[in-house]
């Protein structure tokens, strides 16, 4: 089969002639193989970054929303959705939330399952940075220092309150 470029592939797909699926798949495979590996990887990273950026641009974080007293998780989720929708209505925004979720771990779950660690959704780079920070904390603890990770930084435990005050101001 002939080599297909993106434009000739588009022309082929837009033509009235129905292409043979197996030859079309082979042609697409040949085209993808012809794209240099770094260029292909770079374009997929760019696409992933664009998707992530788009999600973040369409997202909001609401802090301080009162916790639901409902017993069932489904009822709490429905109540959260109702509260967020009411806030959007007050702001006269004609949007419906696609997803609403709490970002704070439920203390009942974490105390019942102490080996479970709940964290926010992070990019690969953010996960690696958090891992390096935890590794550094382990090293310092092995040296006898009482340090913790707070707000993405290593601080001495006795400095926590002053650190919090500085963060607020």
C-alpha cells in the first residue's frame, strides 16, 4: 500500500470510495512508525498536558462547604451536588457540575484502615516530587530530626504552628 501522510489519509477517509480496512490499518501503522520516536513521545506529552490543563481550567475547588450529616455515602454525595448546584445558581451560572467530590479524606476511613494513604490526584512529576520529599524526610528522621511534610514542604514539627501562621498571612 502507498505511504499515507495525514493529509492523504484525510483525503482517503473523505472520499466516496470505502478503503480496505486492513490496508488502511497497515498504512496508519507505517505512518506512525515513520514518525520519529522523540517527536511522537513529545506530541503525546503535549496532548496529555493539554487535556490536563483543559480539565483544570474547567474545574473549581470549593473550600469550607459544611460536611453532610447523612448516613449513606450516596446521600452525602447527592447533598454535596445539591449544595454546589445551588451555589452556581446563586452566581447565575448556567452550568451543571459534571463531577463533585470531597478532597479531604474521611477520618473514619483512615482511622479504621491506618495503612491506607489517601492523596489528591497528582501528575507524574508531582508524584515524583512528593516521593523525593518523603525520602528526604526519612533521611532526616534517621538522623534524629523530628520533621514532617506539611503543605509540600519539610518543616520541623515544633515549627508547625508558626509555619501555619505564615501561610495564612
